[in-house]
C-alpha cells in the first residue's frame, strides 16, 4: 500500500489535474492505511507512505478547489439569464 500511495501521489502531481484529483485522494487513503500497517516496524515502507501522503495532501486541496470552481462556474453560467 505504501508503494501504491507513492505511485499515485506522483501520478497526481504529474497528471492529477486531468483526472480531477482522484489519484491524490487515493494516495492519501492508501498512505494512511500504509502508515497504520508500518506503525510497529515489522513491515517496511514507512517513508514511502509518508511521501505518498505529502504528495497527496499537497495536491488534493487545490484539486478540490479547482473541481468546485469548475462545477459552480458551469452551474452559475447555466442559471444566469443572458440579455
């Protein structure tokens, strides 16, 4: 899960804008699950989980704002009467 979090975090950085932040959200979810698995130290991948979380959180916030702006912008355009 830590590797998947890191890979999805990198994909989110490189192409997440095209996919509406889905890789970033998945990177955050898998990163938290991987941190839970690596907490006791018997499994490796703690650093990859942290890196996936950082990449996911850095880009999930702007992606949520961008998606909301696109949604509400199109909604307001459709509702606003034209002269």
